C-alpha cells in the first residue's frame, strides 16, 4: 500500500503522477492521509482517504503566528483586511520566523492513524507530499512501519531570502536536513536540486521535472507578428508587481508593435507599443497551454531559489523561446532559453532575437518542446523503475 501524507486537501501534481504510475503498472493500493487547515478539529474516514485533526501544539502555533508579526506587517495586514483584501504581508523578521517555527512540532493528531496502520496486514510505503507535509506525522514513528519517499517541490530553505530572513533560512535548512536523514528516497524537481540533496546527506535521490504534459495538446499556429506570454501569479504580491514593471519597461524600449498575453497580475500602465490580451486566470490547463503556444516568446520570472520554475516548463511544452531572469533560469537545460539581468538587458536581447525572424524563432520553440518532452519521458521511466523496485522490496 502507498500511503500519501499531505498537509492540505489536494495532493500535488507530482504525487498524483506517482499514484497514477503505480495504478497503471501494478495493483498497488493507495491511501491519502491529510490535514485540513480550515477544519482543525475534524477527523474523517473516507474511501481511500483519512482526514486528521490538528494537534494541540499545532493549534497553539497557529495562534502564535497570528500574534507574532512584524509591526509593519501587522499594520499593512490590518489595512488590507479593512479594504477587504485577504492577503497579509509576511516579509519582516518576526513574520518569517513564525513561518519557520511551525515546522518544529507535529501538526496533526496521529495516534489513531498510527494504530490503524500497525493493524494493516499489507506492507506500507509512505510518500511525504512536499516539505509542508514533513511534520504531519513523526517520521521516526513512520520509519518503523515502512520505507519513506519524500516528494520535494522546493528545497525549503531556498524559499527564504537573505538579510533579516537569515535565521528562518538556517532553521529550515536544519529541519529539512534532519528530515531527509530519515527518508529512503527523495524525488527532487531538477538535477540541480538532486545535487543539493546529495550534499545535504540524502541516501537516494532522483529528479522528476515539473512537466505534466497533456496528451491531447498540440501547439497552435504562431501569431503573424511578434508576441510574448507573461505569467505572474497574484499571490506573489509586490514581487510580481515589480517584475511586471521591469518587463514593460524593457518592452517600451523595443521599437516595434508586440502583442502580450498577460496571465495573472493586471498591469496598471501599458506601453504604447503593446497590444495587451489580459487573463486573470485560465483554469483549464489545455486552454492555458494553447494560449501560451500562440506567442513567440515566454518571459519567465523567478521569485525565490527553491525548486524549478514550473512556468519555464509550461513555456517549453507550449513550444516557445524562453527569456528567464537569473532566478527563473534555475532548473534543467533547455536549448533555446535566454537569460537577462535587468530591463535594459532584456530589451537588447529581445531586439536581437526578433531580428532572426518568425521562421527561425518558431524552430527554436520547437527545439524547447522536443527537449522538454524527451526529458519528462526519460525521467518518468526512471522514476517508475525506482518506485517499483521499492514496492517489490516491501
């Protein structure tokens, strides 16, 4: 039996992929054990899923986090709530430190689930779904029940910046390092992250990129005139606004008309040479990829050093040339990805790329798509082989 442990109601795309691979290639049963942050006192038993209540220490830390805020963060948060905006800032020293501290207690009540698992006759493999789930159940207890696989979306300490976030960064490094010492296999999301986990002491690491192709998707015909896709999520807050401002500043320097497909953050000011097509959200992944695939170029922004930017791979699957900033560039090698350091660098390189002409740029996008599809196929086969081997050993 594969037991998936998740902090939240929905398993990640990578955990879903692993479940799907095992169901297609073996008769492995699966059980999802999760904690619902919105219903802290609820325990439910359903078909193939168990909902855990939050532990006493987890509840205490939840309220401590509400109190432990930087004065400026608290002030901004109250103002935003007053104006009926739901997102609080979490950028100051105390605010970020409170985020890190929550991982040092077991966040769910687990006595019942542990007794249940001990009574099962079938052997278990435990899959911890992302670092937010590492403290749901005591890993030392799980270790006595079966092997543990850790699915990483990010190296957790890479989510924190420098300067005043140094203490939180150090705490998260120690937390994840101690956790992976107990797991049997780590599934990283890039070869770069695989090497980082090896350095941190992981026993066995494989990587699977954040590429989840849809079988029925084929790229659309490209626009006749130059076009660019930009995906910036609203929950990135002020970082997304600053990034969009820099991108539009660069585009204003380009001496030609450009169509921009903007998904996420709504721009406040648009340069005169831009024909904007704005989407707050494109819920369907198929429609999302089709929208991206019409453009010649995708601009890929990174917010922190963790993981590998999923938008980079979305652009590649859509068959377009990628321009990444220095954080967005992390991850695996794509043949036609350009990097830039500021708005002027981006503008200069865009001008030079557009001089190649549509035919050449379309061919470059096709190369990115071929590379992404071959990478996902290769790593999927390797991932399935290693997990099946672990299931067989049980």
